[in-house]
C-alpha cells in the first residue's frame, strides 16, 4: 500500500536536489579595451575558467551605471562583476576612476540594503592578462557560490514621502530615486 506522506517527502527531495544542482548566475560588465580583450585572450589561449559568467561588453567601465547592476540582480543574477582597464590605462583617460568611485558608493548601498557584499566585485584586467581574467572569474564564482542564491533585497528603503520602497522600486523609478537612496544612506551614517 502506498504511503500518503510520500508526496511532501518527494518535494523536499526535489528541493534538496535543486539546491545541489544550483549554480550561480553572474553578470560581468567588461570594458571593451582591456578586460573584454583579456577575456578574449583567455579564450584564444584556451585557458579554462568557470562558465557561470555572462559577459556584457561596455565601451568603458565608467559607462556602467549602478542601475545596471541593480537591474541585473532584479532580473535574476546572483552576482555581478565589473572589470576595466588598470588605473592610468583607461582608453578615455579617467573612466575607470569614475567607475571606482561609483562602485564604492554602490557597495555601501548594497550593504545598506542588507545584501551580501560577496555578490559584487570590481577588478582591473588588461588585454594581456588572460590568466588573471580566469583567476578573477574563478574567485568571483567561488565567492558568489558561498553567498548562495540571491533571494532579494532584505531591507526596505524609506523615500522622501516617508513611504516604504524597496531598492527594486527605486530602480524602476529611475536614477533620481536611486541617487536619493545613496544620499539617504550617507545621512544615516552607515559605512
Ligand atoms: Fe577600459 Fe575605460 S576604457 S576602463
């Protein structure tokens, strides 16, 4: 005779199996002139690295709006990597310095939102550093793997009108709202 409690047990097993099979999805924004060329070099040199990374080519790391990163998380990424030319090597002179500043602010916002900081990474990889690229990817994938699947932002953010809004809402409403949340974060004294 078949046991009735077989069914919940089965779904629990399925969940465990799903957990076991889970692989992180990582979006990488790479500048065209250095990091993308470095990743290309890794490919043409047949250097193996973790395939969980999905590359988006941008003209410069300075082009990466923090909203792109939040959007990636909202759309299902578990981790994000931004990589550009080494300081002083940017094709547009100072784009990577702007990227570094934006990234520092974003890291604080991410922390404020209760998100694991192992999910976002920034690196410098030149066109000649194919092996460094593979190392960076493996490190990022490991860090995101440790952090586990991304399930959403934990903490609400308060808007000007004292309504509660999530970072996802802020993201949908545009850069002004996002900028406001950064401002709010700095005023709360969170580091
Ligand atoms: Fe590579 Fe600006 S062109 S970071």
